[in-house]
């Protein structure tokens, strides 16, 4: 919100606000996954760096960069989901 007052609902343009909020939320979630090292499966260092950079760009106030990073994040998440094992976990009890 320091770079973009629209996050504080000042000078709101509805469609831009929607894109901004979605990309910021996705960026924060993916940044947490990149820092933790797990998203659908354990991720290696290269994937962590790519996700971390894309997450930081998604949080950025530039709409074009944010949209591009959001698309990259979605593609990376689809890749991670596809490469994860689809085994059912059984309860321990």
C-alpha cells in the first residue's frame, strides 16, 4: 500500500482493484511457499528462487508486471501440482 494507495481503497478503479488484490494475495501465498520450501510437494532451490521472484513481482504496483508474474505463478503452480504424487494420505490413528 506504500506504492499503491488503491490497496487502502483510495482512488479506486474496480477492475484494477480486483486484479491488484488477487495478484497481491497470490503473491503473498506463493512467497510463503517459496520461503517454506513446500507447495504441493517439496520444491528445490531453483523452484524456490523462481517462485520467490515471481511472488515479489506479483506484489509490485505495476499492473503489467503484476499480471505477468501472476500468470507465471499459475503456470508454476500447475507444474508443481502435476509433478506431485497423488497418493492418498491415511490418518495415523
